[in-house]
C-alpha cells in the first residue's frame, strides 16, 4: 500500500489501513509528514502565540515582582521583538523533536499495556500505527487550527476542543485548562489508534480502544497538571 493510500485510508477506511500497518509497519514517510506539518503549523502560529503571551504578561504585577523589574522588562522586550532565528529554531527543531520524544514514550506505554493481554505485536508496529493515526489531529487538525488562528489572529483563544463551546471562559481559567485538553481531533485519532492496536495485538476492538484511550487519558492528565503549574507561576 502506497503512502497516499495509507494517508487516505486513515480517514476514510481505517480498517483497511489498520490491517496494512499490522502486516507491514512503515513509518519513515509518515514521520516526515508529521515533522513537516508540526514545524509549518508552529511557525505560522508562533507570532500570534507570542502576541497573546505579551498581552497576558504586560500588566502582570505578580510576575514582575517574582522576576524582578530588570528580568521582567527583558522578558517583555523579547516578546515584543522576538528573534527570527529563535522562532525558526523553535518551529523546525524544538517543536518536532519534543513531539517525537513524546511519541516514543507513548508507544512504549502502549506496548506495555498491550502485553497485559497479548504477546503479539512489536514496538515498530505500534510506532507505525501511532504515527498514521496522528495524521488526524496533527496534519488535519493542525491545518484547521492554523487556519482559525490566522483568521482570528489569536492562538490562545483558538481551539478545536470542548472549550470552543464556552467562548466566555478566560484562557487562564481552570475550566478552560481542562476543557481545552479534550480535543475532538485527538479523540478521533486515538479511536483510530485503538482500531490499529486491535489488529497489531490481535485482540478485540474493545481492548484496543481501552489501551489507546488509557494512554490518551494519561497524556491529558499530564498536560492539565502542567497547565495548572504554569498558571500558578503566572499568577
């Protein structure tokens, strides 16, 4: 099955894609697409993310007291005049690299959970299936969110999660922090991943979905916890 067939089938015929990945794990082209998409979307949205951060921090008295006036003014100056080199490095190096590290760790957890009920499947099968499933939220979802960011000219107020149904929520509120992690494209992606895992581990679909969404839940709880920590630092 060609790359474009796999890309198409993930969206329109996931059962067929799952069978193909379970039989022959291929991942290089999938990884390249995800890296390019992540780098491009990060680069396009970075100016709006910096602008939103500047608006939030400019009048943050507690942050100024915590950092000291000199360090705070330097921080604000960096947000007002961000380095182009720094933006490029964060976009094409840091963002994709951190994404890949997270992928590798999640696949390791998936393998461990899968071993509870099956001796079938290898790490590279899981890694291949994981990458293909994440086409949904990183490639498609990322493209849609980037278009919304460019349209609204705001990064923090743009979401494809449950938070979109509560437009009056402050982005720094605890409710927004939680709801923003329940992203519809990610729910779709991890659902397809569950289907792929059921073929890789040769277990029923229900077990594949349980394994997949268990990892999604762990990841979501981690991001919520990190979000609360960042809020405490900002307040």
